[in-house]
C-alpha cells in the first residue's frame, strides 16, 4: 500500500517563469559557479539547480553547456563594455585583474581548449567601447582609437593568461603596467602615427 506524501515530503515545485527570466537565471547561476570552482567541475544540473530552473531548459534554450557558457561570455563582455563607457575621463577604463575580465578571458580560453576552436563570438562590445572612449574622451583619430583598443584588449588578455610568467602577478606590477599604458595612450593622442 502506497503512503501518501505530506507537504514536507513532496519535491519542491518550481513556479512557471518566462524564457527570458529562465535564461537570465541560468546565466547568472553559471557566472556564480564559474567564479567559485574550476570550469570542468560545473555541470548543467548544478547550474540549473542554482537557477531554480529545470535542467532540460539548458538544452532547449541554449543547446547545451558549451552554448550556455558562450552566452555567459557574451553577457560578461556587454557588462565590461558598459563599465568602460561609464568610467570617468582620466582613469583607466578596465583593469585586467577585475574578476569579470579574468572570468571572460579564462572562459574563452577554456572553451577553445574544450572544443578545439574558439567559441563563435561576434561581440566586439569592449573594443568598440574602448575605441569610442579613446576617440571621444582622449581625442584620438578613429583609426588610431580602434588600433589602441585592440592593443589594450590584447594586453589585458596576455596579463590575465600569462601574468605570472611575465612578472605581472602583483598589484604593484599591475599598477605600473597600467600606468605605462595610460602614458602610451596620451602619447598616441599627442603624436599620432603617420
């Protein structure tokens, strides 16, 4: 004879949510978990549990863990671009050792190693934001601003991935390198390449 389940014994029933809300929850849960543990240890079921969303929706909405993590990269890049745009003039627009910068760089590298090819990202939001800043705040020509933005992103990626190998693994070294880059930006404004 089956026993009747009481309210305390019944599994928790998730309340209905929209797809947009579910995707947002899954992305935020993934970001939290990826900041806490190695990427390879974070699974779809755990992300879904943290988001309070059925794990099947990861596959329905994103196509799988890899696509969800690629979307996480896109979201973080958009946030970084907004941060660049809102940083006051005269200060550095982005810090390579900001946890979100580190997460995005490491996640792109991990996805590349996992899949054998880089994730298909069409997001140049950070480069566009930096180029816009260099042009409109610093006074660079559009062409030089774009090149300087690309170089700044390259420097940040290198600092995050290889900082300890090249001696950029302390706050002092980071501050010195960022101050040098700020000086170079100023020189590019004063003396644009021919």
